[in-house]
């Protein structure tokens, strides 16, 4: 039976910056290195702050960048880079429409250089289908700004890739984000209105994909979506959206998830900083053997799984993560239209503050920012099942709602809570149903919250392997 004290060791974070991620990601993951450049492009545009002059908006570098990437195989060795460098007279910016990185190539953006995404929606139309992008209702979708469909590709450097999701589209009085807000679900349209805007980076069938030290700003949609990939590393990523605090008439960045892996294995997100407008990390269905280690999350919806879990999610380690003003903390969300088996998850050494819902393990997802606490009555046969989940050394310095729920007697949720503290937690914030909860030490009123809700509380022997302190963990976004 699952409900006993278990111990899963995290990867070792060594002083030299090397991580050996043995617990979940089955690879030996070490800090990447910036490769040598074999092709160097110099900037011709000058950005002031994070903006280009209007007169420069037609001066795209798309053809030059894509030509350098297309010629990579003939000029370069696998693992070398196409470098975007500063140019003369203060030139520090490139402007591009969609580009695709080819096998073995790394796109290297130098410090002080920004690669700006075009604001022309026509640039993102699907091939051979004009007028598909920037529309509501959607007329067919958009290409991503950067596409990867090849192995051993990298996106690296201390520069910035800016999707400009909050800037008005050329020739229109609307931004990508405003388009997304127009499509948002409402009481009259609970499914929302389909709209089309581009992801910043789309990665498919790209084994060995690496992102290192790059800064990502203001994606129109998801920042990084990775699928059908074995071996993905994000190390030292700095992702902030929106860059500027929105004014009263500015749209918020809707659906701007940080990093979303799906249908992939051997994934590590480490030493990264994510402040965005939706899930900080959202694990989609079909992910196995993933590690999320020593990361800082700020505005966003937290460390999420779902809502699609129909082909399963398994073997996840989340260790040493700080969640500072996220809406949710540990978040597992699905419902009976898209649910499946989620198992073998360990969350440990996590610090939170000002998190509305520090723990949400829910079969009730209904497209909202945070989970409702009762079954909304959605009909379906793809039932979520959550089992073999351990939360260990979890501290939230402020009270928040806790939801741990199973769907029915055949799909009860199984969770161990080992040294879990939510300061100031009260009974009215506890929402438990159809769950088997192992109590290895928590200040939450589990026994009282379990009454009348078909919840079994099992006392566990022992404590967490090592105590963990959140002192000094809450630091500004970097």
C-alpha cells in the first residue's frame, strides 16, 4: 500500500553548479556551455529600452537569420552557434518574423542584444493560408515565432527574446494579449471564443533540446511549448511577462504559460526564474521522468500539472522551488473530459508566501484561474486518478485554501503530507473529499476537515529526511 513514509533523494546541487538528476530525469544533467559561433550576424537596429522606432518596424532581419541557420550544416559543426551580436553605432536589436532552427544548431543571443518578434500578424499566417493569424474567431492558427523540429538544438545567451505580446499589432488597434482576453470564457460562453496568436517557442520531436541563460519577455501565448521530445533542459532561464506593470487600459497577459512540456520524457528545469501571466510551469499529458529544481516562481499560476492528463503523467520531482505570490502552489488539475492516471510525484523543500491555494489536487477543473472546491458536474468518462504523491518539507508563510479531492470511490486521491506547514491555516480553508491522506506531520486540521467527507487519515512513522528552512529564500525576481 502506498500510504507509508517514503524517501526519494533529490539531485545534488553542487557548489560548482553541476546537477546530477538521478531521481526522476534519467539523464546525467550538467550545466550547459555556450558554444563557439561559426556564423556571426551584427545588429543594424537600435532599441531604446524594450522598444523599436516605428520607422524600423518594416526592417526585418528574418531572411538573414534564416539564411544563416539554413546554411549551418555546410559551414558549421554540430553544436556550434549562429550568433546574434551587437553592431556598430549602438545597434543592439534584431527584428524578425518566424524562424526555424535546424539540427545541431544553437541560436546564440549576446548580452545586451534583443531579438524582437514582428508585430505584423501576416508574418505568422500558416503556410499557404493567408489571414489565419491574429483573428477571433480563429481562422486556422499561427506559426510560432521560433520553431524547432530537429535534434540537438539550443537557444542560449545572455540576451533577450521579446515576443511583444502587449504591443499593438501593425495596422490594428489591438494587441495579442487583448485578442486573448476577448476570447476568454464567460458565463454566456463557458468555452470562450477560439482566437489565434503565436507561441514564442514551439518545440516538437526535438530530442536533446537545450535552453541556457536566455531571457524571454512578453510572449503572445505560451513562452515555451515542448512535445514528443526525449531530453529537454532549461537551465538558468529568466522569463518575465509582462515586463512593465500594465496600466488601467492595458490588457493582461492571458495564456502566457512559462514552460509547458507534454508527451515528453527526461525533462529538467533548473536554476530558472519565471514571472508570467499563467502557469509558471504546466506539465501536460504524457510526461514522464521530469525534474524541476531550484527555481523561483513569481506572478503566475504555480507549479501545475494538467489540465490534460488523459495519457498519464508520472515520475516527477519538484525540489527547492520558491513560489512567491503565485495564485497556486502545488497544482494538479483535470476533469472527466481529459483525465487520466497521475502518479509517482514528489514535491519537497518548497517555500511559498502569499499563495491563494498552496495545495490544489483537483478532479474539478473548469477553466478557471484557481480550482473550485466542489464538483461542477462536468460529464465524461476520462476520470482523473491521482496516487503515490508525496509532499515533504513544504512551508507556506501565509494561509491559503487547500483542496485534496478524489473523484469517486474507484478514483480516490492518495497523498502523503510529511512536515507540511501552512501558517495560520484554519478549518474553513480546508477542502477534502474522497482522499487517503498520510499524515507525517502537518499543522493543518486534517482530522476535522476529513469529517463527513469520506477521507481516511493514516498516521505515518517518522519525519522528513532532513529539515528545510525558508529563511533567505524569498528574493526579488532576477
